[in-house]
C-alpha cells in the first residue's frame, strides 16, 4: 500500500487547522477594528475555511458509514446536513 508523501496532511489535521484558523479569524473580526476592505477579505477567507471544514466533515461521515457496513453500498449515500 503506497504511503502518502510527508507534505500531505491528514483530513483530520486539515480540518483542525482550518477550524482553528476560522476561530481566530472570527475573533479578530468581532473586535471590530478592521477596515471595510480587511473585513471583506476576512469574510471571504472565512467562507472558504468554513467550506473546507464542512467538506471534511462530510468525508468523515462517509467514512464512518462505509466502516459501519462495508457490504451495503446504499448506506454510503452522501451526508445531507439539516439546513
């Protein structure tokens, strides 16, 4: 089984890093000391981080479903979060 290159991070580590960065960004924005331009750039970055976190959670959900019942492919349907 081929190993991942050392430069690749695991999905869990990537999720944790993205979530930490998102939390720091939100804290910085909540202080209200950013210009409008900085706030817009921070918001855009935050949306990207949020999407990365959401995608990682969806992949984790799929992995759990596959591990729970690998003989039933129907159980591996994409996760549909409550909106």
